[in-house]
C-alpha cells in the first residue's frame, strides 16, 4: 500500500512540474510571437562637440519579433533634445532608426534621455541616452608672415 501511495505521489509531482514547464513555455511563446525591439546601442557619447555643430545621432533598432512593431511618441528629458521616429509600423525583421538631436548652442556638459514607448513584448519602454560636452570653437588666427630674424617688413 505504501509503494502505491508513494508511486502516486511521484506521478502527481511529475505532472505538476510538467504543467508548470508548459505554462512557462506558452508564456515565452506568447512573448516571442509579438513584436520585439532590439537596439544596437542605447547610449551615445559625443565626447567633446563644438558649439553650434550638428548634435544628431541615429539609434538603430530591429524588430526581432513576429508581429509589426509600433512606436508611440517618444518623450525627451528636456526641450533641448528632439527625437524623430518612424510613424509607420516596423515589420518583423525590419531595421529602422530613431534620430535624437541635441541643441548645441549652450556650452557645458550634458546627459539627456529620450524614453521610447512601443507595443514590444520584451520592453514597453526603453530609455535612450546621449551625453557629452559642448565646447567653444577654437579662435581662428591670421597666419603671420615670417620676415626673418630682426628684419623689418618692406613696404613697396
């Protein structure tokens, strides 16, 4: 009798464990069936960039899922950072970009973010970051004419 009870307990435990694995597999399949957004990088460091220069960077991503990916309006951390994004659905396997432009009119260090909202199953929100330091352009100097040691310029 003990052996039968023990065998039934083991069978019940195996059945419960199998059901949990099937549930996890179904959950993973559901996630993978939807759109999945995969970025090449989520951080761009400009290093030092001159005042007034182009502060644009393209964050490249791919829809690695099995359904179309839709991005909604990204939100930037301030008005000095402007994102532009694809408004149409990104099909499975397609690559696209989100362009982030930083206004380089103010000298100093910056560390800004843009939050991306989507219907992706892996991440509903992704934060893209840009950082760097805006520096003044070097002053242009007129080249000096070499006249020789101790010689005076000649007027003609």
